[in-house]
């Protein structure tokens, strides 16, 4: 089961989404990726604030995507 996003991070992340004019209909997708990332860091002992952790997580999800036949466009968007 995926971990819940801490309230402080969730509040800051939502403010960032709004500041960057991310449409409300897409914000749940961004929050889903944030949950995946936080879960990955917790599971594998990565620092959530280290940019290399993000690269490791995306590489791991990319491998999972190939196995699960998910479109690579999902992962390209997450890197932005």
C-alpha cells in the first residue's frame, strides 16, 4: 500500500501546481506521481530531496513501464 503524502508536502505541492497554472483536471496525476516517488524513496532508502533520487525513481518506473507496457510518454512528462 502506498504511503499517504504528508500534509506539509501536500500543501506545498498543491501551491506549486497552482502557481504553475496546472489545470485542476491534471493535478491528481501529478499527486499520483508524487506518491509514487515518495513511496520509492521510502522503499529503497533514497533521500526525497536528492535530485539523483528522482532519476533513480524514473529509471525504475521506466523499467516497470516496459514490463507493464505502459506508454513511455508518462515517464517523459514526469521528468519535466
